[in-house]
């Protein structure tokens, strides 16, 4: 089947080593410094604040948006994380998820709005999203390590690439699903394009947009173990250590802590979108 030779590997390595790194290293260093400061700041805030205060905040959010049953689960889950001495690791993972999801939202939601309103933009963005969602997650780690080294920053970049597509797709879907009669009625009352978007379409699409945010959070958490392979601290490192040392108990403990965070964030964001 080898009818001709396609030197993609050679071209890629030559592009990266001969042009990208020599010419763009300063740009990537600035991004790395910014993201590192952001992740370190969020991690410091979550770890310096007493755990009891964070638990009370999570309890309030769970009770407010998801009900008493979820508040009880939050109490039991956070007590479990603290009892197995994984609170700091949980907050490290939480900080990566927060930063990655924040970047996914501030980039994904505007791009989703543009794709919903512009067919040309949609035809450009859709294959990119398909590529991002079908490319194996481990492949993201190679350019992340090459351009940003090891640690939190490449983990955030890889997690963002993996988690951003749902935010874009669900935002575009929500905008498209706004009923035409509502749009026509709004135009009949003299609304401008800006008012139509921000006072009619986005509010009506908010449940769908929040569903996309929810999926982005879940995908970001699912990258926790994978990100630990490139030096990201947190619960993923605990699970990875359990795998590498064949320590079933350690792996189970870290895995259950990830499950607690996943259920907690999932239920709160789901109910927040419905509200």
C-alpha cells in the first residue's frame, strides 16, 4: 500500500524546530507566565482559605441550586476527601478545572455565538471542532510539553483543547433554537441587533449554554489523570501513583475523590442552568 512517501513527520519536525520555536518562543513564554500565575493564584486561594469555609460555600451552593439531598452528598463527599488526606490535591485539581473551564467559556461562548449567526464562520469552525474532539487526548500532550514544558500550564492548555468544543457547539445550538416568532416580535418592537442578541437570544439560550459549560467541566475533570502524566499536580497524580506502584487502595481513593468533585460540579451547574 506504500505507493508514495508523504514526509509529514519530517515537515512537522522541521516546522517546529526551525521556525516555530525560534520565532515564537517569547510569545509562548508570555502565555505560560500568565497561565502559571493564574493557576497558582487560584490554587493558593483554594488552599490558604480554611477547608471549613470552602465546605460551607459548597454546601450553600449545593443546597441553593441542587437541593437538600445534594447538600448532604456534598457534606459527606468533602468529609471523605479530607479524611483520606487529599484535600490539597483536590483543590489543585479544582484550580486546573476552574481555569480551563474559564478559558473555554470566554473563548467558546463568543465563538459559538459567531458560528450561530454567520454561516461562513460555522463552516470554518465546525471541522476544527471535529478535529479537536476526535483527536486522542494523549496527542494533545506532545505540543503542550514542547511549547510550555511540564506542570500546570500544559495541563491547562491540553484540558482547554479537550473541553472547549462542547461550549462552542452548545452555545451555537442554543442561539439557533431561539424561536423565529420571538425574534420577529423583538424586531417589530424596534430592537437593535445588539439588543436582540444580548436581551433576547442569549437569555433564551442560557439553559443550553449552561449545558455546554457543564459538559466542559466534566471533560476537564476527565483529563485530570491524563494531565498528571505531564506534571500537573492533584488527584490525577494520586491515581497515576497508584497505577505505577500497583497500589489499588491509593488508586481507588484518588478515583473516588475525583468522582466526588465530578458529581458535585455536575449537579450544581446542571441546576444552575435550569434556574
